[in-house]
């Protein structure tokens, strides 16, 4: 957000911040992402900045904890932010006493609208996948199937097997091939020098497969 004030950490959260290791996967991911596009997309939903009790960037950081499998729900997320110093600090909240309630996340999504919410979330997820790949951070295949292509336009690996020849996701895809109630859409992004193609389940609005390839190469599926 523009003109964001310097964070004033409480003593307890400052101590927690000092204990976070430089190679902490969440720290690497959150510090690498471009968050600047968020506020321009939502500013019309707020008359004044005073209505923003929580920084939208911090709320989206917290929401990514659910997608990354760190917590299971908004209720568990709210509890974790209050009692898990690592989550609280990395998401940008300055005090355990001022973390959002679970209803805050639902209200926030309703306020900015479902379309904008997922537009932002999908763009963040595309960045997360690329950053994770660059830094060799594993994203569980139960969250999303990730296929990474090499510079030579050949399938390099996927996160469910490490080798395209033993891909468990392809076996599942063949199993669900004839199911007509599973509708998907495709979104394309560019992040950190890579093309990202995201196959999204229209029911959940979450990606089921993400294909990553160097920017100067075409994505073939």
C-alpha cells in the first residue's frame, strides 16, 4: 500500500521476528512476492483508508497460509495468528492482541467482491509457485499439481513424482476424464521471468494444475 507506515512491533512480536530464520520458506516466499498490485484493485471498495482496519496485503498473506496447507480454515487461521508467533509476524500483524477474527476474512472477501478476491489470489499463487520453484521450496501435490518445463521445451518434472513418467496426477485426470460436473478455466500469468498457466476448478475457484515454463517458450498441453 502506498505511504505504508513503518511497522511498530510489540516487544513480543519483535522477539518472534528475530527468531525467524533467513531460510524460512514462508519468509522467502512473502518477501519475494510483488504485493503492489493489490491496493489499486480494491481502493474503490473503500471510501477512505481509515476504513482499512487491516492492511489488505496482510490479509492476503494470511489467506495464502490456507492455500499452502499451513491451516485448514479461516477459523483455524484466526487462532493460529493469535497464538503462533511465526504466522503472526510473517503475515505482517504487529501484535497478537490485534490479529483478525475469522469473520474478518469473510467480510473482507465480501467487501472487495468474489471476482476481485480471486483475481488477486490467483495472481499471488502464480508468483508463489515460481518463487517456490526458484528456491527449491516444495509445494505438496495435494494442494496443486505443478509441472515445470525446461529450457529445451521438454517436461522437466512435476511435484507429485519428480518425474513425468510416474505422474500420479495424470492417472487421476484419466479417472475423472468423463465427469461432466468438473468444469475448469485457464488463466495465464507472467512472474519473475516465467510463464504460468493455471488450470482452475470453477467450483472451488482454486487451481488444480499449474504449468511453469521460461517466458520465451510456449506452453504446450
